[in-house]
C-alpha cells in the first residue's frame, strides 16, 4: 500500500508540470531602438563585446528591452563565475551532476528498494 501511494505521489508531482501554461513570445509593433541601445551599452559595461551586446539586446522582446533600459541595475552577470571566482565552472557542473545523481538514487531507494 505504501509503495503504491509513493508511486502515485511521484507521478502526480511529475505530471503536474504538464498543465503549465505556455506564453508565446511575440514582438510588439512599437519600436524600441533606443531601449535596445541602452541595454547593449549596459551589457558592454558588464564585459560583453560590442557584437555580443548588440546581438543579445536585439534578441530581447520590446517589453524586456524597455524594462531593462529603465532598470539597468537589474542586468547582472550570470554563468561567468562572477559570484564565485575561485571555483572553476567544471567543478560546479560536477557538483551539480553529483547532486542530481544523489537525489535520483535516494528517490529510487524510497520508491523501490525500501519496500522490499
């Protein structure tokens, strides 16, 4: 009985993501050229090359470009070891994979191994 309840709970938790809403990204007709230039300038200040900053700014939706132009401090470095410069990126990935493997092993034990 306990194994059936645990399996049902796992299926409900995994299946709940199926009902998530998907909001498609659409560009509005409003020109946000000045906002995109401001965003590209801020990305350049953060260390991106001019080409990368321009490409990333052009990939934003108009609403996003206007938001980040109005709130430039909301743009931050991510994935460039800005928060932990002493830990190499490869080690972060290794620790992430080890954590994922440990959680899968614990879940498998809880679902199947513990009830035998």
